[in-house]
């Protein structure tokens, strides 16, 4: 996480928008949001759709929203 935190801080200092994606899920989003600064967007669509195959779309979206709080 140190490298992600440093990269996000440097990108922000350079005026870049910081986004995160790939392999994000309900388990790793909370710690990511807790330590990585300046995140503007999370690309979580794949995680939600994959999870929705087992629990349904509404529940998958609700899980992710809870994880992001």
C-alpha cells in the first residue's frame, strides 16, 4: 500500500486525477480508501457484476456501497 499511497500523492501533486481499478472488491476497497489519498474514481463494475451472478445485482451494489462508506 505504501507504493500506491506515494503514487497517488505524487500524481495529485502533478495535477493528475487519481483513479483506482482492477481487482477491486468489497474486501479490499475499505483498506484502499483508508490509506490512498486523492482517489476520485473507483472502477468497480467488474466486481459488482461478478458478485451479482451469485447474489443478484441489487445486493451486489448495496454491498459495494457499504464497503465504500
